[in-house]
């Protein structure tokens, strides 16, 4: 816990030093409360990320809760998920497309395409992204959520994330939001703490 607090403080100090806008944002938002879930396997993290795709957090929470209810409030193994009826998954709130995606993830976990947590630890960010976007319905953003919130990688800036792009637009009082290419380039200045920068950009006051 002490290591986490020190790391978070180092990141906040670094971002505060960037310019007056960042200093004001961090003073307003306060101490970073970024909380990854490192105990989860990549398989579970990807399924959860798919549930939340293009939905508000409460809707994603409800889908996951209904999914867990099928298996006695435990997260299903890949084989359990593959054996589940389509209509049961549909009743959880998954769209047909998302069902195809999560079943593909389960199949990938069994085949080894989706690495175990131990194997994923030895892979760099870009290698993990390129490996997992092979899965149908899994884009770069979804893998970046895995890297941030499960793998606890500290230098990730999801350039396709609407909240981050709009947060930066508000932070800098821009008339037009930056493009993906522009936010990627801008984000280089936040390295090696782009994950913490993302956390703060999600919280830029409206």
C-alpha cells in the first residue's frame, strides 16, 4: 500500500509540474484514487470490459450481476460460459454481437490465445494489444482497459476514449477536440504516467 501511495504521489507531482492547467486539475480533483483489480485473469477482465462497451457503468454493472447469478455469484470458467444457452446470456443484457465476442474470448482462453495472468505479465503493452485484437469484437480500447485496470500498467493513454479526449478539450479550453493522432502525440508528455493522466482526464470538471 505504501508503494502504491508513493507511486501515485510521484505521478501526481510529475503531472502537476507539466503546466498550470494540470496543476489546477490535480489540486481540484485531489489525490489519485486509481484502483486496478490485479487479481483478475485477462479472460475475466476482457469479458467484463465487453459488458461495459458503449454503456454507462450502471448498465454494465447490471449485466455482470445477472451473468454471475447464473453461476451462483461466481465468475464462469471459459468452459462454463461456452456451455451457457444463448438466451440465458441474452437475458443478462448482452447483445447478440457481444455474446459472439465473449464466447470468442472463452474459446481463446481455452486455446491459449488469451494468455493467463502469469504469461501476460511477461508481455509488453503493444504485444498484448496486437495479440488480443485478433479476437472478433475486441479493439485496442478494450485491451487498453485490461492493461490499465487488470495488469496495472502505468503508461497507458487510450486515445480512442471519448472521455479522455473530451477531458483534454475541457482542460485546455479548446474549441475542437484533438484527433486520435493528436492525443497520442500530446500524451507523450505524460509518460511514464499516462495511466494516471488518463484517470485525471476522466475527471476534468464539466
